[in-house]
C-alpha cells in the first residue's frame, strides 16, 4: 500500500514568490494534516481537514498561507508571498478518521528554502 | 491546555547499552500518547502509542514506554541500543476533548560503536 505522497521534495524560491505543496494521503484516510517543522524542532500543526472541511486552522497564518482539499482527497498548501522565515520542512500526514488515538502516517515532507 | 516536554535535547549511548528518552506531558483531558522516530531525510514513523489500555506499551524495534499518570510521564526505553537507532525521537500528546496534537521538541539519540 502506498504511503502519504508529497511533492515536490525540495523547493528553492526567492522571497515574495508564491509556492505550492501537494499531498496525496493514504487511500481511505479521511483526516489530513499539514505541519510545519523548523530545524531542530518538533512539527507544529498548521491545519487539519476532516474530508474536505478544515476543522482546525487556528495556527495557519491566513494572511499568506492558504490550503484546500477538494473532494476530500488530495490537498494543496500555498504560500503567497513567501518570506525568509518560511524556510522549513512542510509535512503532510493522514489518519483513518478524527479520533485522537489514531496513528498519523507522515509523508517525507517538502523542504522549502526561501532566498 | 496541553503540552509535552522532552527533557533531553540530546542523548548519547554506547551500542548495547540501555536507552532512556524522557517525556513529561500535561493534559486537561485523558491523553493519548505516542512516540515517533525520524531518521534523516525520512518521514516520521510511529514507534508505539498509549490509548488508556495497558500502561506498559511495547512498540517496534524493541522499544517500550510506560505511562505513569502520577508522574505525568511517558518515558521511552530500550534494553540494548543498536547503531540503527540513531535518529530523532518525538513524544506526542493528543486528547479526546478538542483533539489537539502537540509534538515535543525532540530528542536526538546518538549511538557510539
């Protein structure tokens, strides 16, 4: 069974440019998460989806970040415009449903470098 | 409110010696607790989880953890370290009320030959 797929794996852009990350969760997983992981730190939740609904986006900086999960499957996270401080790894995860003890399965992440 | 504290940012052990990675948590609700491992350039992988069943939880690769409510701890142990255990380890807490997922800052494990 395929795991969580993310693309691209690496992205280098100049500040003020837009960037988008794509995530394909494990088939049948209703819950999808986007995390931000800074160097040397643990992941921090940006947004959580239940099917196509964003049920927790309280930590998403909405002035420059946006996300969507059309049809409740794939998801895209966008930054526009990117800032130097956005350089980090962006992780996508999925779980079977919205239950706290369900395991989250993580993708390999997208490493973003903003110059 | 909930939080998780990993008490050591780095731990260094010799191959074949025991491993102890410490984690304390706080939660307003009954927590679920997890340990994940992250090898360089690889995704996070679940080692084990506690979900209010047995307090001693066994995971993959010989790791185990004990949930101690009185001490609000969930320390990760392994009797004998292997070189392949060198990685970053994250303690994670979620709760059934409000469903927030909080990661600790991570503990990097070094294993010396």
